C-alpha cells in the first residue's frame, strides 16, 4: 500500500529515532590540569617579601607552587624527602642526648667507650642527613602523585625542582626591574603510567625560568594569579608532552 501524501502532495519522510551521544563510546576523560582550577580572591592571603632578598623571593614562589599544585583535585604531595631528613635529624638529637646523659651518670673513665660510640654515631647520622639533602633531595621542592580511573587506574607523578639564577653581571643595578632581576628557574618531570607503574603511558620534561620581577611588584607584593598561570601552563604543557 502506497504511503499517504500530505496536503502538499508530498510523501512524508520516514522518521528516525534521535541518537544521543553515548558516554561508553566517548574517549577517556583527560585528568584535570592546573588551569582548570578557579581560585577566588577570598582564598588568597597577601604575600609580601623583600625584593632585595633572593632567598625570600624563592621561598615565596616555592610555597605558592606547593599550595597551588597540592589542591585536592590536582596532586597529593609526597613528603618522603622531608620525612627522611626529619628522621635522621631527630635520631642525631636523641643520640646526642643519650650520650650526654650516659657520660654524666657514669664515671668518666668507664664512660669513654660509650661516649665515643655515641659521638661517632652522631657524626654518621648528621653526615647522612647532609648527604641525603645534597645528593638525593637536591633542589626538589615538590613531588606529587594522582590516581584517576578511566577504564583503568592511571597514576601520575610529577617532580619539580627550583633554583635561583643570578643576574648577569652586565645587567646589575640598584633597583630590581624586568631586565635586571634574578630569575626563578624550574625543572619539571612528569610520568603517567598504569598497571602499578609497569606500563608507561606518557612522560614529559621541561626546564623554564622567569624573572622574579614578573611575579612581584615594587613593594614586594606577589601577583599570585600571574605566577599560578605560569606554573599551570608549564605543568599542562608537560602533561601533554609539549615540554622541552
């Protein structure tokens, strides 16, 4: 039987069911990057430093970076280096105290061997702490890890080191400016893996620097939004494999 025609004499077009995109067929969701985080002004505290102190400038940037990247939706900071240094430091303190009490309670001649053992152990612990800080921890200021689930468990690990690059002698002057300010240098390493680290999905590495004067005004007040945007761009570039 022929299909009925409408008032204009045309046969109706067979209707097809409307298709909605399926979440199952969509690509795995990309882990959120730092630039996707919105921070309200109420959450910020004014940060002010001495522009003539490179140590204060670096410490302020290091602390701001750690606060920014350790937010709940980003990375969970790993404090292994700090824990190791604290453990060695407290072990040295307890050794020194115990040695002192032993030498005070026991006769001097009899306590000599024990005091020497305590003294040598203290030197070993202090040396280990120094060597660990210099050779293992180095300039590392942030180690973060994040686990996300998209059909499989994906683990991300980011390691960031920082340092201060001095002003070239040819640009030295009394007043800091964008052309003669020391620079904040960052080295970022990023690894994305699955199966407990057995399968490597992506990796990236970059090294960038920028003058402190780009983040601090003449009064030493930090422009946190500018700094966080720079950090976010670097981290997301490394996450996408665009790092140098």
